């Protein structure tokens, strides 16, 4: 799933919220209610995402919209973006010294620990130097 520079410049970051809501809610109508927009606006946003990524992101079923493999992969990345944005808006600020981990060592050690930390919640809970 490669997106060209042209598409990136036209990417409306509200599409991320719409995409997340559709996956979370399972259909466009409930996503529209959650986002307080019309179902047509949600459908239009999904068409725009489909145009940008040039892949089917959902399969329409009797029970609603089911994400494709590409849709699931994209949602995983979008959830990281949403979490990062939520963290900047979180009003609970912790003292820096309470949430700081310092790793001393060379590049090999740093590469190892960052790959391990990347798979857990440490990046969102601590400042890592």
C-alpha cells in the first residue's frame, strides 16, 4: 500500500477519525452517529480513502462493513496516530523524572532495546532517552 506524494498532500486527517469509527462501530450509520455527521458524509470519506489508497479497505456484508487485510493494516497504523494525538491532548502530565528511562550503550544496544520497547506501551508511558 504505497501512497504517492500527490495523495498525501490531499489527505484530510479527519478521514483517520472516520475510518477508525467505521471499524469500531462496524457500519457507516453507527459511525456517523458517533461522529455526529450524516451517513452520506461517512460514505464519502470512505470513497476518498479508497481513492487515496487504491485498495478495497472494507467488504460489505449483511452485518455491516468488515475491514479487509489492507484495511486492518491501515487501521493499526491509524490507531497509533490517534493514540499519539490523544497523548498530546492528555491533561495529566507526569513529572519528567518519574517517567524517564535512560539507556546507556552503543548503537547495537540501543537498537535492541528500542525494538523491544516498540512492541509494548513504554513509548506511550515513558520518556526514553
